[in-house]
């Protein structure tokens, strides 16, 4: 028990992060961790994040074992404005289940959730610090402002689809999911995200969960992460540690791999997987270029208008004071 508490406290200091702004030059993905970033993908941007995993589960007391595989899918869409995002998250698993009395196969959605996220507070928008053009050290020194996080809220609902071996018979067809998200950036390489989750309320076994992930960028292509996930309900509680890496193939494509393990044998869980994230942002770039060109045209019109006004004033002066 003491060991679990110690690991839990340590996990509080490992928080998740994969995004720095609403829309950036390179893709911002929630993979390969399970935490959700505070920032959205950007208005009119569509992003797909998919993964495949294998799992091994053994329960010492109930003497069962399950081996299988699954797929994960997340579709994100930035709507209305840059701070807002709709998303769909699903996880489907198929495994072979065996115990002293039963040998069978199982399959079903462990998760199917529709939701929306809104960035409530962005500390970068309020940052008025100007860069020091004469000192690299001054621009990279420690600042207490880094401890002020970006804050987002999430609301959604779980759908219980069909006959499902991974849910309870008494679970309703729809149950809510709420989340508070914070995200810190420490320097240019470290990001720290925390998700506090209230899940499956209005069911017999509502769940409280905490996910924290610490991400570090090693260079322009590679990044790695450590993640802690803890959840508790009246039926089941567990803590899972996860680590992995991501590789940036192009500005809009990312590959990733991860490994997850818990620290108990009722049951013992081990699973690993890999995935792909792909951002489709042609609409965003088109809108951005159009707005940028419109601003340029407005500036040209303003300059022309000022020039015409100046010429008009000059002509009026010459008419009032004709040359002898």
C-alpha cells in the first residue's frame, strides 16, 4: 500500500503536454499518451490520431488470462474559433479469455466518447515580455510565469454500443464525462499537462481519474514522454505508468510508440502499441492566406487613401493661394 501511495505522489509530478499554441507550424498530437492537451488543433483543422496495441492481462486470484489486440481512434475538429474543438475518441478491443471454467473470445468498445473542449485561459496571450536582442541568456532565464498554466474544460458523453463485455449490464446508453485540463511549458523543451477526470457518472460505478504526462523534445524530430494514470471507482482502482517516443515525419505527420504497465497482480496488465497522427489543415492555411492578403489589401487602400487626401489638401492650398 505504501508503495502505491509513493508511486501516486511521484506521478503527480509527471504531467502531459504535446501542444504549445492553437495552431503551430508542426502537428500537435495527444498521442502516444492518454492525456488531452489544453489547446485545440485550430479553427477548420481536422486531425486524425490512430493506433494499434497488443495487451496481456493476468489475474492471480481469479486465475484468468486475456491476450488480445485493439485499435484506438481520435478525430479532432477545430470549430467556430481557435479555442474550441470537437472530438471523437474510441477504443475497440478483441481478446482471447481463458480461466479454469471458461475459454472464450471477447470483443467490443472499451470507449466511445463524443465531446468538446474549450480553452478558458491562455497565458501566452497575456505575455508582454519583449525579447532581449542583446542577450541570449536573458531570453532563456528561469521565470516564475512558467508555473501559470493554460486551462481548458472538456465535456462529453460516453455511448454504450451494443452488447459489450467491457461494460456492466446496468450501464445506461449514455453517461457524461467531464474534465479539467492544465498545461505548463517549462522553457522550450519541457511540457507538463494534467487531466482531472470525472467519468461515467449516472452509472453504478462512476470513476475519478488523474492523468499526468511530462514530455521532452530532444530535437526537431524526436520527443519522449513519461506518463502516470490513476483511476478509482467502487468496482476497480489501478495505477498505470506509461512511456514512449514520437517521431515527426513531416510538419503534419507524426509516428509514435509506447509501452504501459501497472504494478499489481489483480490483474497484472502489460500493453504496447504504435500509432500515427495526421493533420489536414489546407482549409486553415487557405483561410489564413486569405485573411493575410485581405490585410495587405487594406493597408494598400489606407496608403492610397492617405496619399489621395494629401494630394487633395495640396490642391486646395494651391487654389486658395495661387502663384503670382
